[in-house]
C-alpha cells in the first residue's frame, strides 16, 4: 500500500510550477511518456508565447493537473496547500466558517452529497442530490470545486445565496443561508425507546471511533448493559471518511474475522484488515445498521463487514456503491494528490463498486409529495468515468431521512425488529412493474 492517508468518501467538505523533468526520471517513465511530456511542454510554451492575452502559468498548470486527474475517475483530485489544509481540518473535526455541506463536482456543477446534521445547510432544507448552479451572482459552471467551496465558505454570520436545481425535472429555487462556525460532530447518540442504544455517525473523521466508544460508555451507565436490548448504528447519508476509523468502528461490534481488504493495481499493494480480539464494545447484543442511497464508501465497509460476518441486520435501501480507496499523497509545499489507489472488498470478497450493498430488510421512507423524484441518489454507477465492475451495475436509492423523528419509517422498523418483530412484517412491498397495454 502506498504511504499516505487512506480516505474513503465521495465528496469534499469543502501553486504548482512547471519544471523540466530530469533525464533519469524521463527515462524511467519510458519513451512514450517522454514523448507525451515533451508534447505537453511544447503546447504549454506555444500557449504561453502566442495566446491573445498573457496567460497565468500557475493557473494553466493547475488546470492541466485537474484535467489529468478528472480523466481517471470522479474521486481523484489535486489539493493545493489551502485545499489540503481545509481537508485536513475537516478530517480532524476542526471548526471552520461555512454552511455544513459535503459536496462534489458533477458535470460542471456542485452536487450536494449530504448536508451535515444540525448545520445552517441542513436547517435551510438543502438535500442530497441538489445541484448548486450559482453562488450569489457567480455561475458555478467554469469554477473548480475548490473555487466553489471557497465561495461558499466565509466569515460566520455572513449570508450567501445559492441557486439550486432539484430533482430530475431541475426545479429551481434560491436559498439564502447564513454561515456559521461549523464543528463536525461526527457521532451523536441517545437511548431509543428506553432500551436501545442509537448511534448516528455522520462522517468517519478522526473523532468518530472516540465518539462511538463514548456512546457505549454512556449506555453502560444508562440504562446499564443488562437492560440494553440492542443497538442501532445509523449510517444513512454518511458519505465516508477515513479507512482506519471504519475498521476500528467495525471492530467495536466484532471480536474476530476479516473486516475489509484492499487490492491495488500491483500485487504488493494489497492489504487485509482484521478484527482484534478484546475490543468488541457491543457485548454481542443484536445490532441493526440503517443504510440508504447516501451511505457510501467507509459506511459501506462497516455495513458490508457486519452483514458478511452475520453480526448485524441491515435495514433501509441500497447504498451508493463507492468501492474504491483514495490515498493522500503529499507533494511537499505544493499540497497533495487524493488519488484512487485500490478497490476494497468485503469479508466475503464482494466488490461493491458501482453496485452498492442491498439491505437485509428493505424499508422505504414515506417521501412527501413535493419531494418525490427529487431525493434519489443515482449512486456511483451514474458518475461519469467511474471505475467499472464486473457483472451488472446497480444505481443508488432514495437518500431521504425525515427531519421529524416520529415520521422516520426506517428507524421505527429498526426499533420494532430489535423488540422482536419478524422481518417479513417490516419489509416495504415491492413496487409493481409498469405495464403498458397496447390496444
């Protein structure tokens, strides 16, 4: 495995100088690569000398790097020093001034991966799948993801106006959101129905496992281990995060077995992560994992492992289907690459890339009429340039979680299941096939 921080998510919370390559480096790259690098240098110099206006060298190089990485897959990208600092702050759970959105770039627009719980964006009604087309008076088309994120971030108490397209019909709405200091609290927990430990993970940042451990400490004190019927692990709309956090959190529910393996292009890039005995915090109580179309990557590692190891019952809808690993490769003072370096596999050897994980008990949320058709995650399989998988690929599913706790059908099903309800009484009926009659 390459040295660097292994990261699994499908969004970003959120100067290079051209130098001549050494003779040895070019020779190592091979004659073909040498020719192409020479071509790039020739094009760069012709643009620099002949363009109608004096171009910005650094901007051209940055755009070339962005284009090169975008040609690989949707998840590889370049962090300049400022973007790298922002990324690291997000993964450490540090505070920043902004809206509370996890975003990615899709077809030149900013796509909302997920609003972060209890942030201005969530309170303003931003939803997974929303496309941001304008930020104040600036069109998003033509901006890089970093430029768009920088425009959405800003001082606390300052407003920003977003123009948003929602749903397959592209309904347009304007949303004005007042920025706040955002602290990503990755784990929230409480007692559900007096005897079920509910743990919600919004992001697998560096604080996630500690948050889960503290939740178990709380449940041991109240209502006491003997009085806990089981646990609900809510990973809905969790876009992912750090690989080591996914492994440690899975280990909090199991004592033995493989958790995940990764396989890179070369045989020496594979790695296997297994459970360590003695760190299972759940004491073998029944576990339900809630998933939906917004559950991706690190969330899929946890849910896939617990499903394969027969340690948990998955309730909800099919996950996003991001089965690749990104590694942060430092570039010294010039930032870093976030590069796709491997695919990951569940304990049974499944690759969920562009397929996702199907729940054991499929339960649909009751989506309000005005949101129907507007809250579905199309999944990894819909992303341009995604890594292909063998066999039939699958699209995502709805990524809607009701803001009203009492209307949360999937959560209610999890509680009923842990209280002894049979799976067949909880499943949502299959949607009937559309039949066209020709007369």
